[in-house]
């Protein structure tokens, strides 16, 4: 195979058929991972986000020698940077540190700024503080699939470019891990085949331009031509700036804000990129890779989910994506989805991702494994879980450990028919929501369920593309990372993917985490919730420890179970009548 035609994954050392030409021969004695961070000054962007909080907690707890961690923060929701900083210190993610080493929290220092602003919005005085920085962890980004292209470009593309420009002026810089580049930006990865047929979608390959710069797969022929046509009126040299063989991201950053919102979705969200998020993330990665003068690396996770072990089993602080699906399944309000259930849902616990980010920084500085290695932190190539099995586990634990906020007997199934899914949405989502709102109105209360149902339908629609496609990601670099780390004295403090990992136990802990951290529903309410489902006294109660053991139990009759069955029968009867009339 011609080297110039190799996939971008191969170029980054993730092709199992290509030797890892960047790996060095390791010394017999390897510096400890935490020891390497002794006396270090770090800069973390996105520190108030889900992954950012977990990263800060892990660094403070497992790397006690760190001198200072600067956290880039901006005013938000009417709160100043100082107010948000105080809120961050009170967050429950730091409970273990607060109880044992409260003095370590003083190492967190806020830096007022904004990744979408010039110079990151950092004042000249604080810029001088950043000259002391050894390592930069960049995880700030917008992760909303429905974000406008203008906003996504400013945060994901321009923010990354600006940070790297500032990093070039940090004289003590040792490594800049770009921590959270979503794996799903690389939709040109090799699709999995089934029964000899390719999955829907176009397999793209990256090539090298005449100048030797790696071409980001975000830009394709039709994509570039469309953007070129719409932008030509504003920029006389647009046809030169936007080309198929070479994409100049500076033009995108400069011109996208000038495009009208009615044009940008049809122009730029095309082909293998279903939304501005994946497009701008891919462009940001090309920027990182172009900085050959900096010690950079990229960590690409798949779907980041609740913690496996650290800081607490099941820890989660948002309801985005899969977490929202699990929560609504547990409440019984989400019952049908459009998905190919035999496809793999690629989940990665947040603590596994954070460990990989820290190890990537350590390896890049100590082992120097070549320019910009890319670590695909995924589970699909190591311990795959199908969508169907995943939702069956969710239903199992939703019935076993129900929340007191359960509204209907938990049940869920996928369908591969859009028409059938629309029918189930109307009968199982919107009709019950409408009736519930009628009851609320009759009691003089504010109706909310239809609003929630519509909001959740929109959220499900944004994830349909990923639930109905499947990709195969190389993990050669990830395996090399953990092989190098295994020689360190404290490698056990930064564990890789567990050898004895149980999806059943993890999903059970995940759902208990949603009860505790999102719904604020403690285990004390578990008996009450089970009574609400009218479980018989013969069924014994379970705890988190029991969840990990994953013992089988017999489930008795439920009050809501019989309501569920009656409604199923009624729906089936009317569906049969409808089909009979159509015949």
C-alpha cells in the first residue's frame, strides 16, 4: 500500500499491520508517573466540565507533588469567575480530597478567560503566570450536537488554535495533551462489515497535500465546493482558500461567522459529518497535528460515561447523551428507540479516560514517542457491548433498583423501522405525557410532560446517526501507552481497562450513580421505590455491593407492571384493528 494513501489512523500508529516506528526502546527503570508531576505547574481548560472535574480530582489525589493547577474559567449564568471557582471547590467530586487532604484544593487557581476570545481572554498579568506552565490539558469545547456552526467553530477550532499559539510562548512547556477529541469526529474510520455488506456511510481516506500537511478528513469535494460557492461573494479569494486537496482552517474561522445561519447547516454539515460538532472537532485535530514544534498528543474517547471506580463508582454530573437515555428508561418514560441493536455502543468510563490523559502526558514528555501520537480510548475493540444488551441491562437494573421518581413500569425496546418507531413514540411517549398533563391541569398544576417528551425526542434524534452506524477504531497506540506505563512503579494508581470488567455490574453502578448524583435519590428511598412498584416481600433488597456481585433474583408482580401489561394489550388490540382495516 502506498504510504500517501494510508488512512489517518495508520499514520498515527493505530494500524495493527504497520509496525510502531515511533516507539522507543524503554529503559529498564521507568520514572514514576506521579513523580514526574512533582513541582509541575499545569494549565487545564474545561476544568468545570464533566471530564475536567474528574481530571482535576485525579491529579490532586494521585499526584500530590503538583505545585499549581491553573484552571481557565469564564463568567457564566450570571456568576463571576471567583463565584464559579468557589462552587467548583464545593463540588462533590472533591469529597475524598476534602475529607483527607483539604490543603490540596488550594493548588487550584482560577485564570479568568474564554477559549473563544483572542489570547483566550486572559489578562497580560495572568499571561505572565502561564509562563511557568509545564503541561497543558486542553478539554474545553462545546459538545452540543445542535450547536450553531459559528459557535462550534469559535470554541472548538479557534479556541484550540489560540491555545497552541500561547503554548508556543511557554518556555517550560513539556507536553500539551489535547485531552478530549471525540472519537466520532473520525467518521472516516473503517466501518464494520456484516455478512459481506458495508455499513451505510462513506469510507474516506486521508492523503498528504503537496506541502506535506495532513489533510483533515472533515473536508471533502462536495463539502468544499458548496462552501466555496456561498463564500465567494464575501471573499474574492475563497476559491483559492477552500480546496479539496488542502483546507485552510484560518479561512473557516474568519468567514464562517459571516455566513447566515440558514446557509451554514446545508453547506457545512454534510457527508460523514452529521453535525457541526464532529466537523469542528476534526478541524481542531488537524490544527494540533500541524504544530510540529510543540510536544503535543491527542486523546480521543468514544462516549464518555459514569465513573467505573474513581472518584466514586457511578459518579456522573450531567444528563447528556446516554446518561439521559438511562435516566428516562429508569423512570419508565423512554420506551422505544430507533437503532440497530446489534451494533456496538462504544462507552468509556470517565475515570478510564482521565487515566489515559495523564499517562499520555507522562509518555509524551518522558518517552518522546514521536510527533502527535493519537490514543483512541474506546471499548468496542477491547470489550464490545451491543446496544440491545446495553438497554436490556438498563431495564433489568431499573426494575431491580427503581428510583422514587419512577412514573411507569420500566420497559424498553429498539426498532429498525422509522414508521414503527414513530407509532411507538406517539402511543408510548406522547399519549401518556398528554394524559399526565391533563391530570396536572385538573389539579391546578403546571403541565410539563409534553414539554419533556418533545425535548427528549429532539435529543434522541441528534443521536440517531451514531446509534445506526458502527465504526472500528485502532487501539495500537493505546496498548503501547499502557505497556509503557506498566513499567512505572505506580502504574497501579492509573489503571487501564480492567481485565475482569463486567458490563452488568457497571451498568448497575451507573444507574445507582444517576439516582445519587443526578436525581439526588439516596439508597434510603429504595424500599419506598420498590413499594411503589409493589414488589412482594419475598424479593430481597440489594445494595451497591450486591450490584457488583450481579446475583440473579426472581422478580415478583408489580402494580405498575400490570398497568403496563394492560396498556400493552389495549395498544396491541387497536394496532391489530388498524392493520385489519388496511387489509
